[in-house]
């Protein structure tokens, strides 16, 4: 819509340049109109470039990141940062998930390529150490292990029911893409919502991918990427702060 609006202003500007017609209602020449159109065209192009390459606003429609992000929050997302470096642990990231949807997802980076990760009795262990997670709404009501070239999930209290995510419905790369049976593969990230038991995330649909193409799951073969890092909530003002 922004591009269409800029295009309309640009066409009007070109028409006025080619055929200088006087404005009958005021008697002023088309030069005045051109002087007003030029700033709109320049500002529109600048806004389009910013939205495409630098930053963009996003609206939060669900409770999967409560309490960090509330329904109705409006965020500013840095689309420039990941062009020069990979995500860090704890980053809140907007990305296309490895499942069919017209919307980007927003989750927190928990595990990165080469990490070992497990969840036991509501505690997330990264490379053997328990994570301190003051930002979560509630601990996860499931256990999880990354082992044997897969993601294994079970309900708490039922260790016998561990089962791997199905590569046909989740993005779990084939064995040849793993560097070790218990470490997150290259370009893959384990993402979780802060509202752990009300979040469709990596414990359901497998790994998000920073680059390349999704290896498995319903989006297999389609381009994978990270859109950007959320760095500030600017609306509503009562909840505005840097993330």
C-alpha cells in the first residue's frame, strides 16, 4: 500500500512536470503542487526503504509470549541486525515458521547451532546448565530431549512416552545435516514462547532456520530466514520499554 501511494504521488509529479497547468480555483501554477508533492515522494521512498531493510512495526495478536509481550502490544523490529550476525541466546525474534501460515511468528531464542538442550521437570537445561528464566509465565508441562538426531517430547511424569517429532510434520533435519546426535544442527534454532504452555513453538514444529531451506516438515524446500529482532515495545505507552 505504501509503495502504491508513493507511485501515485510520483506519477502526479511527472504529469505536472510534463504539462504545467494552472490551478483555476486559486490561480497558482502547478509549481506549487510540485513543491508539495516532492516531499511526499521523498518521504514515501525513505519510509519504504526503512520498512524493507531497516525496521518495521509488528502487532502482537496472541498470548504466546506473555508476560514479556502482551496481546495488543506494538513492537519495533530491527531487520538490519541479522544481515551482519547470527541471533544470540535470549533474542526475541520475528521469523517465518516451518509450518504453513501467512503470518510470521515471534519467539525467544533458547538453543543455537551446536548447543545441547533438554527440558526436565519444568527446567530448561542448555549445555548441561539450568537456565535462569525470570521472563516466563509458567514452566513447561512437558519434558524434552534433543538426542539421537531428533527432538523427543513427553508429558511430565511419563518418561516412558518419549517420542520423536515426526519429520513429516516438524522441521527436524535428516541425520546427514547434524554434526552430533545431541547437538542442534547448523542454521537451526530452538525457539520457545515465554508462555510455555500456550505456545506453538519448537517443541511442536521443530527448528526454526536462520538460512537455507527448511529441511523437513510441511514447508520442506522453501526458503528459511529470520526477519529481525524485536527491540522495543512502543505501544501502548503504559507498557513501552526496551526489550
